[in-house]
C-alpha cells in the first residue's frame, strides 16, 4: 500500500506461519492472506450489523420507557388542559409571576367575569392558593408555569 509503512516483523511472522501451515509458494501465501482478509471483512460486517441492531434495540427500550413516563406525566397535567380561557389563565400567572416573583402573595383581582372565573379555576387546580384571604402561589404553580412555557 502506498504511503503506508509495512510491519516487517508481522510480514516475516505471517510468512513463517503460512509455511508451517503448508503454503509453499508466494502465490499460496498471498492467497492465504486474501482468504484471511475476506474472513476479517465478514466479521467486520457482522459487527457493523450488530451495532445497527443494538442501536435499534435501544430505540425500542427508550420508546417504552419514555412513553410510560410520559403517560404518568401527562396524567398529572390533565387538569391544566381543562382550564377554560387558557390564554387568560396563562396571562394571569405570568402577570402574577412578573409582579410578585418569589413573593408568595398578591391581590390581582378584576371586575372581569372571565378573569375572576380563571382565578377560580386556577385555585381549584392548585395553581393559585388563597391562604388568609390573600391570593398566592399554589403548590402546582411552578408546574403550571413549566406547562405553559412548552
């Protein structure tokens, strides 16, 4: 092979093994080397196919593990899908977060029936809470914020 250094120790060892295995002429030694190359190529092809199969098997495993987890996570999010006026609910929570951040309580109440209806829904979904009569973040507030961001 051009540009590649040969390994004279390997070549000498291979010739010696070939002679010991019955090869008497240079053509027989070359034929033995070619046969071994074919065998090695077949093994490489088998390994490559095994690698592709392994990758596909990992996809099978991942699809079942993810779908099982996704179903559980989706079940937890179902109450969020039932909210009427989802855009207004989202805006209320974003406004609440922007105004109060980590501060847990505020009073963003409006005369709008839809707005107050959304507050009621968010209280029922535990997105918002009303301890001591003040409106605050509920136990599912952070989860709802992640839900509306996706």
